[in-house]
C-alpha cells in the first residue's frame, strides 16, 4: 500500500510536469503583469502602478513575472481598427492577470485613472476572445481611456498559459472595445447601457449564428429603440461590424479555449492534483 501511494505521488509529479507548459509555474506564473512601455521606463510611473497591484491583488510584484507592451504592439492592432497610432511615450495602461482565482472571469479597474473602459467592457471583450476565468487588474499612472490595456491583458493570459490567442481573435476583441470607447465618447451613451446592449446583441447573434451585417444592424437598432438609447447611425453600423467580426472568429475562439482548458483544467480556472487523480480514477 505504501509503495502504491508513493508511486501515485511520483506519477502525479510527472503528470504535473508534463501538463504545465514551459515557463508556467503553479506558484508564480499563474500571475503575470504587462506594463505599458511608457510606464515601465519611468520609475515613478512604475512605482505608482506597482502599489496599485500590491494593494488590490494583495501580491508582491517583485515575485511576479512581467512583460512590456510597446507602441508597436498596440499599433499593430489600433492602426487596423481606428487608423490611429501611438508613440512610445503614450503607452501607459498596465494589467496584472491572476489565474489562481477560482470562478468566472473578474476585472478590477482603477477608476481614478481609467476614464472610459469599464470592468464590464473588458469582461465582455475578453469573453469574445474565449477568456473566461481568472482575475485581471487594470491601471495606469496617468489618466487613460483604457483601450490599449486589453492588449496587455491578453498578453498576460498568453504568458500565464503559454497558449497564443489567435491574431484574428485579438483583432476582433480589440475592435469591439475600441468601437465601444468611441461610442461612449461621441454619442454620450453610458458605459453600463452600452455593455448591456453589446452583451445582449452578441448573445442573440451567437445563439442564432447570425453573420449578415444588415440583420445585426436591425437587432442593434431595435434594442436602442426599446431601451431608449440614442446612438448615431454610424455608431450602429460600426458596432454591427465589430459584433459581426466577433461572430466570424468563433471557430478560432473555440480552438483557443480548448487548448487553454487542457492546460489549466476547466473554465473555473482550477488546476489541481484532484483533477488529475479523478482522471486516473484514483
């Protein structure tokens, strides 16, 4: 019995070593920070951001792996969506992702610094990308709208799981959040109402596998009328395009989600020996 137990323990250690990708540690790399390059290169800015992460996530950032997201990284996405590009002195937003937290995805936003994008907006866009677990914390050392932080959050998830989010999926999720930001700022629609609209329309589109642009436009228009939301025709068109883009990459999203699930366990974000033992019938 003793030998059998030792054998099971040794086997579990081997399986853990195989199941976790290179660079992924159950203790450390379940948490990853992505710094905007402007923030990373300024000691005072970085200290401000680190203090937020230490307090909100209750961590010691010195023990957490980090990456830097550059203007080139952001421009690769933003230039194809809005045509806008950023300089190396304009990338402030930072994100910490913690995959050790159980349950559905959560996002904590530093509302004193992130002025436009809300936690619910990030959650909606991340779900569009197939990210459904963990806890993301978003901040900036200065006031920022927050769109570029989504790229940082997704980079952190990639680092923590060692699974790349397909470029098609990244673009669709980022287009969603850039479009929402533009609508909030131009049409003066509340972030809360817009998020509810987007979630409702995306659910309808996904359930019925709707890909026709005009049909999505009509769904959005009817929702705005029924819920007394004032949006310009161009905003409705742009939003329909972004939601259609999300729907078009659902196959890639499913493939990504399956890869992540194989690594981190299930959608609750759990990775445990209990799960391994149950699969072995132990």
